[in-house]
C-alpha cells in the first residue's frame, strides 16, 4: 500500500483517501482518478462509511495539479492519453461535487489545478500556514479547469477573474476570504485533528472549531476595490485598459504578469468566467471545460508553455498567436465549440 499512488482504506467509519506521489507533489494521474472514483462509488451507499477524508503524505503539498510532463508527452504524440485523463478527472470532480456524504480535505501546502478540483467540492476545507492556492494554467497555455469556471466565477468582486488571468498565489488568509478554505489549523495540529476525526466523524464540525487558529489579515483585502474595478470587463483588452487607467504600482504589476501569459489562454479564461457565472449546473461547466481541454491540451501553446516553464525553464514562451489582438474571437469560439457527439464529456452513469 505504501507504494501506491493513492492510498485508500477504511479507518473506523471514515473512508480515507491519501495522495501518495510526494516526489511529484501528488500530481494526479488517470489511474489515481480511477481509483478514487472506484472508492467513492463503493462508499456512497455504504452505511459503514460516515465521512470521507482526503489528505496526502509528506509535507510539501496537497496536490500540484495534473501530471504535466505526462500530458506534454501525450500532446507530442496522438493526444489520446490526454483526452482520457481529462475525461476521467472531470468525472471525479463531478462525482465529488454531488457526493452525498460529508468530505474533509486537508489542504496543507500546495493546492493547484487538479488539487483544487478534488478539494473544493469538500464541505470542510482545512488550510494551514503552508497552504498555497493558485490556478496558474494560463502561464503554460492551458486554462483554469477542474470546475474553475464555477468556483472562480462565484468569488466576490471578480477576484476569481483576477486569479484566472494572472495565476496569482494565495496563502491561507486570502483563501478564507474567497471561500477556498473553510477552516484554518496549524500544521503541527493536523495529526491530532485527523486522529480525532477518525475516532468520531460525527463531531467533525465541533473538532474544527476546537482546532481553529487565526490565519491573519488577508493581503488581497487591500486590493479588493482595484480588482473589482479592473477585472469587471468582458474583454482582456478592456481589463488591460482598466489596469492602465488605475496607474497604481499594484496595477502595473498585474499588467506585467498578464503580458507573460498565453494571449489565447487569457481570452479563454475570461470567457470561462463569464460563461461559468451563468451556468445552472456543475455538469454544464464540466462539458464546456472538456471541450476546451480536448483542444488546448494538444495545442502549440501548451507544449510551448511546458517547454518554457517546466522543461527548459527559460520563462520565454513563444506564444501563437503572440498578442491579444492576434487572438481573435473566432479562435476563442472554435475552442468552445461542441465536439463530435462521440467525443463529448459525460458524467458517471
């Protein structure tokens, strides 16, 4: 079991899922998603399971996302493994979103991409002083998926749009402000907290109150008005113009960050936020995101982003198209267009 990518077991009345790829910051693979789906499906109607606990081995982080290196390798070939990964991952995310039993995610350390997809649907989301949340996908030619269209678009004051376009990283206090975590606990107290939840899962809310610590003042509160004004627009060009008009040091920093991202990805991310805010069901955004993933995960910008950020680490991606002006609305429309009926995403039966 210790060698498994994900450790799944029953402990008392708790179904426990522990991510176990510490060398890769627990990046998700298709097999990991399948194993979690199988366990959650088996526990859903099992009266012996009262609560589900999601955590991880090691101290570096909860989950850094999908296995980007494997995805890039598939993209250089026929891309079929990429399609299979996203199809399966989104089924897991949808299953968790509608799961009927209480779920606790211990979000200690890095929580990005696919890690957000499995943690955010949990009723109780525990952050620590080591928690770092981000959706940095526009920097590698992708987009904030795994339900980002739903979760980010519902954050206050267009903070989710800011996060989607810039990939900004939030610590625990900011995560509380935007609803990414529900409880803050010092990392040193996690072993005892988890032990006591396992011993008495019915007392989870009382226990979280007992272990609750103070996360401090959220830094982005000082920029909330600027975010609300600048990121309300319906075009990336409009957001850039609004930031230029603000003229503050913070606004100039955001402009510099956006300028490094894939122009096409930023336009896709903004469309996502607006479409996601109007969606009535989580399955709607999963269908939309799978259409985007099906195309972007085999695209030039994805391979170029991985090369520049992860492989060569020169941080000098050559995006195509290279500018916001060149990234036309027709290109964005094509990314969002329906797939052939036999290729569309669907939830678990």
